[in-house]
């Protein structure tokens, strides 16, 4: 069987080919005199391709695991600003003690916060009451959004990233199963060939003794 035919077997939902398990080595090789060099080389090619996919997906998984907390943190901040603007994030007891005018005035006060400049450096800033935020979209692109639009966009990105992470984890598990199968196939074919060579050598020695 060629390397190409190996990768035409059943595939997972993302198109990663399933490795065939070689249950009967002799039948797979086409009989007791079947050559093992080409199948073993094809197995190694298949293993190399699986490992390449594994490396790419591992990198993708790491990127998503780094990205998701940032999206979630940004979404939480946008939600907080929206709730603060709508007056929904007030303590019930405090709200009872304030007049409607005082409540509105309090929600309009600038909010003091800190923001991260780098891993170890933070700065303090005052956030004016606003219905607009600016979001980085990547590639040095920043756009302004109204708070509801920003929240909707971030939720969409978060759902997409979490779905992608789940699929990536599933693909990695699937890939590692296929790698194990191909390594087992390699060992089975190699051991079968070793056994065949030994049996042939013993048979030849027996024939020589009879002839002697």
C-alpha cells in the first residue's frame, strides 16, 4: 500500500485522515514473500506528516489559550462600562439612599482605573462616561464601536475562539491516536520481517545439514 492510499482512509470532521490498523501483516504485504521496505518507508512518511500536523495544532492551541483570556477580559470590561452607563451596577442599599438625580450624577463621574503598559508596568487613568470604545483588530488596526456593538463583536470572537480551541484539542487527541497506530503498524511489520528472516535462515541451515 502506498503512502497516498494510507491517507485516503476515513477522516475526522476536520479532514485529518485515519490511520489503518494492520491486523494481518502477511495479507497486507501480499503474501509470505511480500517486501517490507516500501510499506515501512510509507509508514515513516505518514508518521512524519502526523507529527507535522501535531506541531501545527499544538502551536494553534497555545495561541488560542493565550487569546481567549484576553478576549474574555476585554468583554468583561465592555460589559462593566455598559452596566455602569445604564446604572445597573449599583449597590441596592446605596441606590435606596440616593435620589434619582444623585444616582445619575454618580454614574457620570469619571472612573479611576489602571491599565497595563507592559508585563510589569501599569499607569493610572480616568475614564469619562462614554458610549464608545476602541478595539484592536490586529495588524495595527483599531476601530471604534458603540458599547453594545463592541460587546456583540467580542462575544462572537469569544465563541469562535472557544469552538476552535475545542476542535483543536479533539484533533490533537485524534492525531496522537493515529501516531500510535502507525508506530504499532511499523513495529508489527518490522517484527514480522525479522521473524520471517529467522525462519528462512533456520530452514536453510536445516537443508544444509540434510545435504551434508
